[in-house]
């Protein structure tokens, strides 16, 4: 088992629904209940891309945890009107599943 870091970059932010002001990310992991969860959110930048880094070594909630290589991960992406908790949800997407894989490899999503 190993700690994992997931790097996500969102480009072409101008294609998001009108009124979009923030993106929220939440991971869904297969397997047993994990002692922490990975989530993040940020307002949309005026220009450029929006980057997120999520790590099981420093989860957004709970204790650090390791993942076995067969773990599947999905990313729930929520487009909000604003970053604050009272922001209205404009759209939501589920990306994945991806297989965590062995150290140093990336596995394409299953179709």
C-alpha cells in the first residue's frame, strides 16, 4: 500500500455554465471505509487554469491513509455559483473510475 496524490487541472473554464464562480471536488474511493476523505474547492480564477492537489498523506478530513493499487477512484466535480457553502449548484459531473495502479503508473478510466 502507499500514499497517493491526485493532481487535477481544469482548463477552458469559460465553457462552464453561466454564473459559475467556483468548483468543488470530492473523491469517492472503492474498498473499505477509509479514515479520511479527499475534497477541495476554489473560486474560479479570472484567467488561466484551476489546479487541485488531493493527497491521502494530508486528507481534507481525518487521518492520513494508504490505498492498495486495486482501489478505484471517482472525482465528483461540482460547479457552483460561488465558493461559499451557500453557493447554488449549477452542474455536477462524475469522472472515473480510475484504478490507482502501481507506483509510477497511470491507468486510463474504464469504459
